[in-house]
C-alpha cells in the first residue's frame, strides 16, 4: 500500500528530529524505540506506517485497539498499550498488547499475574489529577509487587509530562526514579517518555521509548 506523501514527510521529519536529538545527547539511535500512537485512527493508517517501516504502535483505548490489532493480524507488529487501564479490562488488553506502559496500581498487577507482558510503571509527576500514574512515594512497593510475579517483565518507568511546565525537569526526575527502581529490579532500565511536543527533551534525559502521535499521524479524528 502506498503511503500518503504528507504522512511519509511527517515521519521523515520526526525521524530526523530524533536522530538530531540523539546525536546532541551523544546517544546511540538503537537505544531509542519510537512507538507511533495511532489511537482514533483507522487500521489503514497502521498499514501505511508499516509500509514505511514502523513496527511499534501505541493505542490508548481497549475498545478501539483490540479490533484494530485483530484486523492487522497478518502484520508482525509490536502493540503498546499507553492509555489508562481499567482493572477489569487488563487481561483482555494483555491478550493483544505486548507491552503495557500504564501500570499504576496493585490491583492491575494482580489482574495481570498470569501475563507475560512487558510492563512500565506509570508515575504521576504532574499536577493534573486524573491522568493516571502512581505517586513517587508509592513507586517502590508497586515495583516490588511486579518483581514478585514470575512471568511479568518490569521494563522500566513511564510518565506524561504536565503541560503547564517545562518538560525537561520532569524527565530528569523519572530518570532518577528509574535508578532507584533498579536497586530492586536491575533489568528495569527503560524509560517511556516524550511525545510529539517534547521528545527532544526526553531523549536528552535518556528516554528509551518515545510515544509519538500527532507529529507523525497528523491530527487525530475526533474522539468517538
Ligand atoms: C496520545 C498519547 C500520546 C501521543 O501524544 P501526541 O501528543 O499526539 O504525540 C503519548 N502518550 C500517551 C499516554 C497518549 O495517550
């Protein structure tokens, strides 16, 4: 399937931006995974992006993501779930999502106890309630809970930078919290941070997983 030229142009320009930021930070591009967030977009867009070499896709709502993943079952993709997760939906999500970025409370960990998903713990470093995330003070007990589940893999930490302040100190804070988690989970070295507007700052602070939507996909169709 041929991709629309503007889609290809946006993807190229974000790829160039990532590579500039990595070079400026003295980082290897191989250490950075770009997850293209396709929430609210049709499966056809995922196909176009796949044809342009994208393999990692992010979704935030189970009711959209599950049928999309099923429709695209012929492609080899890695699905990332980045949205807030209801406890009673967790097991369904784990059936198609390879990586879940939004684990923020113990009941979710318990619901996923049989799952072999890779997980990020989402940390709330903002002042906007309702966006999800565990408080920094509750992070270590939550990490210990995950470590206690034999099949789950704790990959690292995730955050969404608050819109009201400069993002970089938030990303630095997540990196520091990541170091403290590594004392109990040495393999949890990943940092999921950086979106369309702030990925360069995230790369400067060590992001390993960028979650980029609109800068690549263009505006989202209205949430339905
Ligand atoms: C939608 C979303 C993104 C992507 O946001 P953009 O600003 O479009 O890049 C990243 N992370 C999460 C958790 C999201 O819900």
